[in-house]
C-alpha cells in the first residue's frame, strides 16, 4: 500500500513549494496542511524537529525541505539516471540554497537599511550571477540538468529560487542566462505544474 | 578502474573536511589540493562553478560540499540501508547547514558589534538548541543516525558542525545533548578518522 503523505507548513510557497511541485507532477495524493503561525505554536512540540516544512510519511516525520525533496525524488524517479546526474542535481540545489540563504539574511537577518542595500547589491552583482553562471554551465541548451531531458527535483526546486531572484531583485536581468530562463519555462509550463500553479492558494511568497 | 579524485579547496578544514573524512574512513586515494587565496584567484575560471570545495572526478567537477559528500556517500555505501535512513541523514545534514549558515552570517555577514552579539545570542539560545534537540531525537542512544550502527555521511559531516559550535560558542553547554556528544566521539575516535586528524595540516578553522 502506498504510504500516506502529509506536508506540514504555513500558508505560503516558501520552502515547501518544491515538495508541492513533486506531488503535482506525479499526481500523488497528499494532505497539504497549512497552519497559521498561532496554530503552529500550539502543535510544534508534536513534531520532533520543531521546524517546518516537515513531511509526515505514515507515522514518520522528515524535516528539512531538501531532505523531503530528495526522499520523494528517489521514490518517484526524479533524480536522473546516474550517480553523476544526482550529483549535478545536488550541486544545483546547493547553489540555489546559497542564493536562498542570502535572500533570507537580506530580508530577515536584522540588517539596518544601509546594510540591506549593501547585501542586495552583493546579491545582485556577486552571489546570484556566480550561481547563474554555474546553472548555465550545468544545464543543457534546452534547459535540463540531466540527459534524461525530463524534469527532476533539480529543475523543480531551483526554478523556485529563480522566482525568488525575480521577487527580491526585480530589476535583475535574467535574459543574460538563457538556459536558466528555459529551465524556469520547462517547469512552469509543464501541464501538471501549470495546473497546480493555477489552482494553488494565492500567497505573498 | 577506480576514478581519480581531486579535492580542490583552501588550506582549511571549513566546508571540505567532511569530504576528507570520507576519504580517510574509506582509505580511498585522492589528491588534497589546498590553494592560497592568491592561487585560487588565478585558477578559479577553470572551474565551472567558480567555487570551492569542488571535487574533480576524472574530468568532471562537482561543486557544493553536500553534493560531493552525498555522491561519495553513495559510492562508498555510507548512507544507511533504506531510503528513510538516507532521508534522516539528509535531515540532519540540513539542520547542520542551518547552524553553519548562522555562524557564517555571524562572522562574515557584515554585522556590527551589537548585531554580532545579538546573532551569537540567538544562535546560542534558539538556533543551535533547536537543531541539537532534533539530533537527540534522530540519534540512537549510542550516537548513530541509522540502525546500521556504522558511521554514515550524516555523522561525519554533522560532527564537524558540532565542532563549529564549540569553536564559535565556547561557553555553550553541549553536555545537555548526550547522544550528540556520543556521535561526535564515534567520529573523532574512529581509528581511521583519528589517524587523519593526527596527521592533517594544522589550520585555524
């Protein structure tokens, strides 16, 4: 019997949307539990990691978004064919994490106005371009990370980080990175992902 | 024929030591290339990701420490037995990353003195305890992440983050987390790891 999946998070895309993309792409049933911060404070002691996102698989909890994404990626064959495919996917996800951590530090790191400006400038001129250059190296001309030419957890999850770039650095010129633009298109125009994007709850981030 | 491995990094433990632990534990030959910052500036354009650590496997580069660690973990059977084992290992590594990112923001995030103090306090009272509580949940009484009771990439790499806690929060009381202390002991007292620690170059961090 297939396990029962419950995704536990806030009512946001945030760190959970990559997991929801996997469920959308595979058509796997799951419970998409979205808590308010107040509700979360009441239930968090029931969850071993006291952090979200967490995936409940039958009675076992997996915390940490990338751990959840890799676990489901294996279950649903979304990690390419070879160990080197999986490594390149992992590298791309690691680069995306570095961008995401940078934005989180910029928005929620307790920086003053001047420091926030400096951090945004550093993201725009250093961190994001360095990572996107790697994506341009790793991606095929048609925007895939592996020779399977199918969406893997790599494209699904890094595409969301590219959306963070568009959200947090609205004047960043993404067109200089054509393979990355194609990757993003491959994800959001996939019929199953597009259907999910259309029906998902509208949230700020 | 076994592939040729070269690890490319600075003369530091930093983000590369988990990879070196894997090579030490398995006895796999590799080239441990350690560059000065000046040398690195000269060669970095030859490396697709323009970032270190990178592992060169024959002629292919894998950037991002955790991608390297997972790739070698698979090659050398250091990821437990089941997909859930691998997920728990990934979760622990994700938690360790959150601690590491916090310390990096604290030391190199351009914070002023007051902000650095506030960040250290937050690390000490919130971030680190939350993660260590999860480790105490995930680890067995004898300090292993999986039922194989053998070192995996999870113990190897998170033990190094625990050492960062000792380095950056020297008055943090780790004894409240006995399973974590055992995990650290399991790693550093493993004869092969201990031999490596004894012979490795002495570096500040």
